């Protein structure tokens, strides 16, 4: 129904990257992690291929992080710290019920993590499964968040929010472009996008500009990397509220056009068509409340499946 790309690297790959970044040496990372130097090198290469970025500059003695590696290391430390925060949220409590939520990394990092305490409350422990593949509810997943158009067979889905998209850039690039740029002016700057370029095509087509990806443009696997690259001045991106809200509110990104466009796909909360457990139903309700839905929409999504004739 949506992303069919490869899922995230396993957690031990990120841990290996963090060790090598902290120690400045693949050999030291191998010794600390109890694996071989070759295993470290293979895991880092896999991570670099997945990201499409060089994370390390190899040197005569050890390694050093590239600028992209420095930024990714900061994000990796945040993620590993969150996962390692066992005292607060990651070890299920006896009085908590575990609910498994499958979602893509951009929604996790740009929207869900800041809301995690409210979503879990005192009674739910959220088991987060970060992946791009279609959610397999037969594998124990209770709910999923995915991007697409819908509807999809065998599941029930509701759009979490309605996106009004518009071009954004780092303040330095916005200053170069000036106020309320037209489409042709924006094309003087590299275009940043995720695996789906249809949003840019539609936004530019409104001014009779046909967009084909160029050599200077950059594609990233996930939208959180699009936002990070845009903040660093790599190019311009399309804002996708609410995922882009924090970057705009902080001033790290600014609009470079007054024109908005309804985004062509939406993030959906997805559930199996069968019965939901009580805790999964409560989590669905909290997710929809956080996304701004009213009680009527929440009741329709969480209602038991209608009996078939």
C-alpha cells in the first residue's frame, strides 16, 4: 500500500556505528563490541549504502566522521539513548500492557517521540517497530502508521492529518531566493525529496513547470533525512506539516513561497479489519486525539468490524 523499500538496518548496526564514531577506530569498535574488524567494516558499509552517504573518512590511523556522519551520529545517539532509557519507558511494567505499533522512521522521529509519554500514559507500553514494509498484522502488530492513498484491502485506515505542502529552505538559502519565489526561481536550488517525487511534480506543475529529477537534486530514503539536509542548506524541500512543524517553529527552516498545495498522499493509522484488543483500541484513540480527530471519527475507527452476511 505504501513504501516497499528496505527496512531500517538492525539495531546492532547502529550500535556499531556509534562505537566507531565515539572511538574513532574500527579496530577499537570491534574490540569493544566483541566482533571482528571485518564485521565492523561490513556493518558500516551497509549503513552507508542504506543512507546513500559516506559516514566516515578513512585515515592512516583510525577514522573520522564526515559532516554527514556528524549529523547522523547526533541522531543515532538520541535514538539509542531513548531505547536505552529502561528506567522510564522501554521495559514493560507489570501494570502496563504492551501494544505493538509499526511505523516508518520519519513519523517516529518527527512526530511520535515527543508525544510518547502522553500516548503511553500509565497503562500502555509501546513496542515500536520501525520499518518501511507493509505491516504484517499476522505477526503480532496491533496498529500501523503508513503513507499512501488508500483504501486497502483487509485493513481499516483513517488519514491522521491533512497536509498543506509548501517549499521551505534554510534561512541562508531563503535570503538568496527572496520573498515568494516562483517555480523557476526555486529550480536554481537543488531539490530535496524522499522516495516519492510526485509532490514536487504537482507543486511545480501548477506554474506549468515540468519537473524531472536532475543531477544536482538529492533523494533520501526517509523524510526525516530530507528535513535534516534542508536545515543544513543542501537544498529546498516541501514542508509536510505536522512533520515539518518543529523545524519551522524553531526558525531552522522558513517558507520560500506563499502557495500551498494539498499533498497527494497522507499518513494513515491502519488497523486489522478484525477485532482490536482493549489496549490497542485505547492507543488508537490517543493517536487520533493527538492528530486532532474528533470523537465521531475516533468512534468510527475503533468500532468493532461489521458482521458479514
